[in-house]
C-alpha cells in the first residue's frame, strides 16, 4: 500500500500533455491545471458538440445565422457540457 505522497507522485507520472490525447471519441480522465492548481477534473472525450442558437429577434434579421453549429471540443460524457480546455489526460476512464 502506498502512502498519500507516493500515490500522488505515481499519479503525477501518469498524466500526459493534452496534445497527445486520442481524438477518436475515446473517453479519458482529464484535468485542467491553472497557476499550479487543478481547477477541473473529470472524464471527457474529444468529439462533436451540437450548439443551438436562438433565432434572432428584430435587429440583425438580415444576418444569416445557422441554428446549429458543430465543432470539435472536449465534452463531458453524455455530450451535454463542455469541459474547460484540459491541460492533461490519462487513460483508464470508465
């Protein structure tokens, strides 16, 4: 059994830069580190998210607007919420 500090060192060695994460829809354990602190932690995948925009009212009706936009982004499992730009990932998410 590892003590707490040894477990943290071992876990820290498993985190990889987000640039190396799979972009094929595989769910990963991800985190966002900001100024040396973990500010977000969870399971997410890199995939397509559907964004619904309300139809404009009155002003700017002349501007063509798509009601649905698709883009690649880190998404929490279920596809309903964005994960704030992760900085690290590791395999083994369930």
